[in-house]
């Protein structure tokens, strides 16, 4: 049975839980972006309302240091 870590990354899915494991670090970083976006929505009724109206968009992204590419993550509908 896999243990689900607080990061949301499953230990058996990601292998060793260390900075040496790129897949694990990537999964934790992505989860952090998702949780931060959700926290912004939950902590600010004003921003959440503006997002619902389409006046603003909360966008999460990952920056790849090797390629210098920015990957925007899917954002759930408000």
C-alpha cells in the first residue's frame, strides 16, 4: 500500500523522497502550485469573485531551469 504524503505525491509512485529524485521534486513542486492557487481562492473572496466573473485569472506555472520554458498548469474552473 502506498503512503500518501502531505505533498500529495505517493511514495511508491515517485521513488526516493529526496532532492536527487527529479520526479519526486517535480511532483512536490506541482502540488505546491496547485495548493497555492486553491489557497488564494479560499482566502480572498474578492479575488475568487473576480475570477468567477472573468475579470482576473489565477494562473499557476512551472519554470524549467534546463530549457527556460514556462509550463502553465491547468486551472480548475472557479
